[in-house]
C-alpha cells in the first residue's frame, strides 16, 4: 500500500499549526533533538498531523504504540503460538519495528505506565535496546524518531519523563478564518476521496514529495551548518533567562537552531534561528511547566526572550 492508497489528508493541506509542523520537521532533519511532544485538547488534529507527516516524510504510517502496551509488546518476547508448540521463537517488539519504519508514535503518552515511557525514551535517546529477560539476551542498535501526543486535561508527564522529549509544542485553537478553512478542506477531502481520480489530492501529494526532498536535503547538510561561539552563548543565555532546569535545554536549543538553519539553507546559525528554537526546546523545562503548570508563555517570559534577541 502506498501513500496514495492511505486515506489521510496530505500533510501540505493540514491547516495552520505552524509550530507543530516545524517541530516535526526539525526533529526529522536532526534526530539527535530527541523527539517531539505535542500537547493539545481533543479535536485539534494532533493525530491527523502526525500521521500525515509520517506519510509525507517516510511514505508510510508511523509505528503506533497502543495505550495498553506491555513490556513484551514494547521490548519483544516469545511468540506464544510457537512456544506452545514447543518451538521457542523470539518476537521483535515495537521498538525494533519503529527502527525499520523510522518513527514511533505514542498517542496519549501521559496515560501510559511511567516505566514503559521511560524505557522507550531511553532507547530513543541512547540508540541501544538491551533486552535481558525470560531467557532472552540481546542488544540492538536502533534509531528512530519519536512523537508523543497528550491532552493536558487528562494529566501530565512526570518531570523526568517530560525532560526526555527534545521539543514540546502545543496544538493551538484556530482563528475563525482557519476554522472555516478546516471545514472547507475536510469537506473537499471527503469528496475527492470518492472521485475516480483526484487532481486535488495528486497536487497535495506532489507538494508533500517536494517538501520531503527539501527536508532530506537539509538532513544531509545539517552537520555542515556552523554554530559559532556567539550562537552557543545565546543558547545558554536563553536557557538561563527562561530558568530552564538542567543542561539539556541549551543543547537541544542549539541542535534545533542548527536544523532550522539547514531547513532554510543557511550556512550558520543566526539569532532568529535560536529564538524560534528556544521557544520549543525550553517550554517544558521551566520549573512551573515541569510541575504541571501552564504550557504557554506569559508576557514577562516573552519580553525576556525578546530582550535577548532585540
């Protein structure tokens, strides 16, 4: 089954949510960012956007972790049918499937058992899966992107798990004009899916292919982008001003700013790249956010960051 056969709105036609799209694209360009956490109320197209992005960037839907996933399902174990026949056969888990696919999607990540989330994030950040359980002993080198979505009304993640996600963005409420565009797009998508051949859908998929080529080119060039000492200092100062907890924030800010520069075809990281990256890399690392406070930036915080880049 190809992207054309899967009934998902082309990524290029998803309305608004610019910051969410940017975070997904930067994490694709620079996997070392460490994943994206998307927070938003129900009905804000979080799942649609993630699946559309995966189809655009990888040509297939992401590996999706079910909310009731067990250790066996995540890490791998024994095939039960074969075991009952007396033919022990190992069954790879979802993390190994994600390494083949390239992207692991965790819907309602805040409702998963903490230890399962911790295992997944640890493998995603280290690139090593070590399974030592029930007579299974294996170590695998794995690399995959990770995207989690959550509804803040249903509770948050513990601070130590929240910090493991590289970027955090919020799926925002839309303006009246954007809501009208969503309705028009949804209606047209339903109509075009019934047509024997849709030029509109073909144009959307063509736009997706062009974007994929652009992102892949940026991914190949990202390590050539220069991060000067002055840019490094700006990343550190941004983290300091926004009271980022720990040292991960400034590193992710630098990685994200470099990815953004590569996306724009720039040869070096500029202050504008750092400002954009900092708002995504540091949002969930402020003390109040880490302990269940609001995800949005207040006027004082935005004034502080604007003063740094004025």
